C-alpha cells in the first residue's frame, strides 16, 4: 500500500509535465519537449548565476583554507531557496490535497499517508535546493584539486540538504495550515500572510546579498560566527569538504529530525486535515437583502468574487500595493528628491519632462493591476449561470470593468497627488496627470476584457493556470509595460518641444478616442461573443 501511495504522490507532483493545466488535456509530444526545454533553460540560467557566485567567493576562501565556509554558505543559500520554494507547495500537498478525506476513510494509517505525502515534499525540496547546490558544487570543483572524497561527499550532501529542507518545510507548512484553519473563508487574512511571506523573502534576500558582498573581506569573522551560531550548517560544509565524521553527524541529525517530525505530525494529522477541509458544523445565519438594480448587483457580485479569491488578488492586483508604497517612499525621501531637483542645471527641461515621466511611471504600476484579464475565464463551467441571467452581456462586462477601474482609481488618486506634490508639479498639471492615468486604466481594463474573451479558457482544471499563465494576463501585463515605456519616451522627446500641457492634452485625446472606439465598437462584439461562449 505504501508503494502505491508514493507512486500516486509522485504522479500528482509531475502531473503538470504531462497534463496542460489550462485545458486539462494531455500534452502533445512537442508540447512536452518544449515545456521540459523551458524548465531546463530556466534551471541553467539561474545555475550559471550561482556558479559564478561560488567561483567569485571561493577563490579567496580556498586560499585561506576556508573551503568548508564556502560550502556552508552555499548550503545555507540552497536551504533558503528550497524552503521558500517548497513551503507553500508543502501546505497544499501535505495538508490540503483534495483526496485527503477519501484516503483517510480507507484502512490506511496516518503515518503511511503522511510518509507518502512527505516523499512528494522531499522531491520538491530536492529540486529547489539542487538548483543552487549543484552549480555551487561544480564551481567548488573548479577551485580545488579533486579527490574521491571531494567528489562523492558534495553529491551525497545534495540529498541530505533536501532532507533538512523537507523537515523545515513541513514545520512551516504546519504553521501555515494552523493559520488557514483559524482563518477559513477569510481570504484577506490569507493574502496578508502571503504578502508577509513575500516581504520576508525579499528582506532576507537583500540581507544575504549585502553579507555575501562583504564575505571575502571578513571571512575570518564569518567563519567564527558560523561555527558559533550555525554549528549544524558549518558541519554541512565540512561534510561536503570530505570530512566523513562530520558527514555521519549531519546524516544522523537529519534522519533523527525527519523521524521526530513525522511522528509528531502523525499524531494530529487527521485533525488538522479535517480542519482545513472545511468540515464540521456551520452556524445558520439569516440575511436581509435590499432590492437594487442589475448593474449594482453585478458589481457587488464581482467584488465578492474578487475578495474571495486570494490567488486572484495576489497575482493580478499587485499595483494596488505598489502605488501607495511608492507614494509613501516618495514622502519619506521628499527632502532628497527636492535636493536633487534643486541641483538640476537651470537650462535642463526637468519640470517640462517630469509630469509625463511620472505619469508613465504610475501607468507602469497600473499595468500590474490586470484584474480584468482573467475575470471572464475564471467563470469556468459556471459561465452558463451568467448567460441565463435576465441582463444584457454588456452589463456583465461593464460590471467587471467598473470593479477593476474603481480599485485602480482608489490607488491612482492619492499616488498621483502625492508624487505631484513631492516633485513640485503645478496643480493644473497634476489634474491632467490624474485624468491621463485614469483613462489609461480604463483603456487597459477594456483591452484586457476583450483579450480574455478572444482567448477564452473555460476548461481549466486549476484556476491558477488562468490567473498566472493566461494569454490575456501576459499580453495585458507586458503590453502595459511597453505602453508605459512609450509614454516615458514621449515625455522625454515631445514635452521639451511642445510643452507639458500640450503633450498631456494630446495624449489624453488619443486615449479618449481609443476608449470610445473600444466601448462602442469592440465591447458590443465581445459581449455578443460571450453570450454564445461555453
């Protein structure tokens, strides 16, 4: 039974290699080869980065006889990469798979089920950590004379590092599962926790980059610090160097941690799984609904759908966070910005160019808010419900457009006003910037809806395939960035010749024409196509 469970887990793990998540169909031979080639190219690209990092750091350390420190640092980087890469996958595969209730109803012990799930976690941890460790080992081999121990031990340490990462992923996944069980149905809590994890990742990343830059100069101090506070990691470095005593210790500790982790988790695994499966009693509540017009009802429906989908919010509404963050950063650095502006040459057309350039920058942030791009495809098999409503399809599309535009406007207005004040832009030009950026958001939203309908995907098996890799999402995102770069270029080349206000007037007029053309020509055709889709 255990062998069958492990085989099933591995098949689920590599399902995306064989089955296209966009369509739910088996990939063709060429499709599979191209997908694998893309993954290999990505692996090789980042692998070269870690290879060069190892060689750059290691040349000085090897001369100082600190080979083990180089390997310890790269082992720590590999574990960090593996941990951030697999912790959320651990949560979904270990605590939240769809077949947990079915398997737990069979005469299978929790420990066997947990061990099979753990094998999947281990394989994912191995892939992510090896992404760093293998290039690091190759770089290490170019710096030292090769021997049987220096070749064999680093290879074996690949599997030990993955084992330690798996244990850490299970522990952190358990924390995520406990939070999820306490915050069931609260997608905002899920989004905040996810954003906190992302922010923590980048804090650790930039901290690590800063430390690595100074590593060669302070190798002795880092070695003492590593031996005092990261004793196990330093043993990993010595084990990879060829110290068989350290290798035995590292393996023994890794196996012991794994055994303890599996034993502890198996004792309350069933309870935790059922908590995250949304089983149990739910209190009945009575609601009073006020009658309203169809447009308002459809708009509320869109807000409810968006607010209940943290994956949609996290992947398609990043600009709603980046815009206020940029405004706050500008306020904090206002003195530096004003000092920089004062030092600009008197004959430089800074204030002529700046309003259009700032507007282009805000448009780039708006482009990351491709909320409307997957909104129609996310209806999925439930599109027939929308099609049978006693409303025109144009009202449905209008509700999706209004929801996306309203969210963008709520972030655009304070951001534009604050940036305009910080950069000393006149009030009338700030108003023109506001009009331009809001029109840009409207045009991009309409274009995203039309793209989604023209490349409609209702046969997806996982909504993340539509949100992250849909054609409309990619075109809206990168197309928005290209248009934003074009806006900045217009500001640099046209504003000094035509003047700021005339340039903004022309750009606003162009967007008005494009927006009217979309609303009166393309959107009705898209609505008609949507009414027959499915």
